[in-house]
């Protein structure tokens, strides 16, 4: 399988993973589901078909690019419509990694990630989509060693994202198997002396253990001397403790459906190089809408369940308690009264008709007993 040629460069050694994870990876997972309807009507699937045909070596395999390409398009749409554009470089570096991942699984004729990106932009013909060039000038060519770091971090953070958002109720066996080898590799990688990378990985480690408590926690970087820190960096450890407690609940609980193409109002805390792991927060509009939806759903469920509960309670009281015997006696008494009254009315009616009938017969068969009618 032919893959993109990976050349190490100074750009790879200067990547700030703390500003990429988990913010960019979480937004990528969110965007995959959020913008499906919006971008389908803008022709994204047609663009991806053109892109697949332009990068594949074997023309029969171009359809394999469509699904990952559509996910990339959703992510670019999300980047363009974010209110905070300060972190666009980090978003586009993460896009570079995901683009390399998409084409590396298939035979391709790209010589670099940037060349693949230019083919992605050129795949737009008459479609309405206008987000493809948002990362122009920010794409980097990720070497193989850095790609592996991205891949391991992405897999671990994907598990955290799915657990926090109800997409996965338990840690799967694969999540458990990945933990130790991935963490060991990351703590010994070329970024192991970077204070921001260490703190980002320590926060991830703490969250992962909270969500998968059956794991035995690895004590990271214990054999690596801590870099000298001062000023703003001295606050990182305190921030880490706060974030681990808060982010498992406050991390993005994002709805999975967009409405009418209107920009989604999520806010992401600004994250400088030393501010790692900031959670995605709700705006008041989203919070109100979802709270109202939950209340409406609860009321509807209540109206359906309440009558059944009342019927069950009445049945139990009637069948198995003294209250049932009392009610039964009252019902029988009323029943007897009703039957008695009904019978009396029936007898009165029958007596009346019988008397009327007898009178009519007597009138027709009337016999005169006057003495003049007899002869001796």
C-alpha cells in the first residue's frame, strides 16, 4: 500500500499537543454527527466522490474515501463557524492528522498531506459548499513518529468522549487493552520533556482511570525529572486537579442534530499554550432548549404512566385489602336494590296489562242477565 511520504521537520517538533487535545478531537467527534443534514444539501458527498477519484491509484477503490472525506468536511464546517478563531492553527493541525489518517488507509497518489489538501479543495465543482479552504496555509506534513503520537492520543480521547456523552456506557475490552501500551509509548515519546505535554497526558490519565476504574493506573513520568517551572506554569498542577473533578461532568454534552443550518452556539474556553483541557460549555440558549425538551418529555411520560399506576393501586386495594370487601358489600347492596326495583316495576306493568286485557275480553263477551231474555 502506497502512503504519503513523511518527512520530519521542525514544524513537528513544535506542535503543542496541549492546545489540540482534547478540544480539537472532541469537536471533530461532535461535528461528524452535527452537520450531516447541512452539508449533504451543499453537495459534500459529490465533492468527496471527486476527491476519491483524484487521489486513488485504483479507480475501483475511490468510494472508500467518501466516508472519511465527509467527516473531514463536517469538521471544516465546524472550524469556519466557530466564534473563537484564535485556535484555528491547532484545529488545522489536527485536520492535517485526520487527513493523513483518511488517505493512509487506502492506496493514494499524494506525495504530501498538503498536496492531498489541495486536491480536496479542487474537488469542488459546482457545489455550494464553501468551507474547504478554511485551513489554507495551516496544513503541516506530519512525520510517522508524530503521527503515531496523534493516533494514540486520539484513540484514548475518543474513549473518554464516548463515555462522557453516553455513546458508550462501559469501557470496552479494546479500551482496556489500549490503555497500558498507549500510555507507555506516550510517556516515552519525543515530547516527554515538554511540561505542557506532560500535564495534558496526566489529565488524560486521570480521566481515563475515572471512567475505566477496573484499570490499574500507570504513574507517568516518574523517572523523568520535572522541568523547571515558574510564573504561570506553577498554576498548572492546581488547574489539573480542578479540571479532573469538573470535566467528567462539564465536558461537552452536545446535541446530535443541527437545526435549519443555523450556526450552533457552543463556546470553547480560550486555551493558550499552558491552559490545557478546557471543557466545552453550554450557552444559555442550548441549555434552555434542552431543559424544556426534557421537561416536555417527562410530562408526556408522566401522563402515560400515571393512569396505569392508579389502576394497579385500585386493583390491589380491591383484591387484597379490607377496602375491597367493603366496596364489594356496597356494590352487592346497590345491585340488589336495583334488581328489586326493576322487578317491582316489571310486575306493576304486567298487572296493568293483564287487568286491561281481562277488561277488554269481558266487554266483548258481555251477557245480558235481564229476566226478559228467558222463557220458562
